[in-house]
């Protein structure tokens, strides 16, 4: 499960906007905001896309339940 707070922290540290990531993942900004608030989940393909964009490992974004 992706932890939205981890995503937000990494995104903000790298200075990347919600809009840029939303476009990159082909999703709306509001949907990405819901992901960051742990209200919505994304699939593994999107997790891998995020890892590539943010230059992080899956383990940086995912925690085991």
C-alpha cells in the first residue's frame, strides 16, 4: 500500500507540483490529492511510474499492511 504522506513529502522535497505528477500519471489533480491523503489508491504501474519520476525505490513509497 502506498502511503500518501510519503509521496507528498518526497514530491515537496523535490519541488514537483501536483499538476506535473497528475499529468505524468494521466490522472486528475484531485485524484492525486486523494492519493496523498490516503483516500484513494493507485495501481502498481502508477507506483512504478512515480518511482521513475521521483528517482526512488518502491520501498520508499510502499509499506506492508
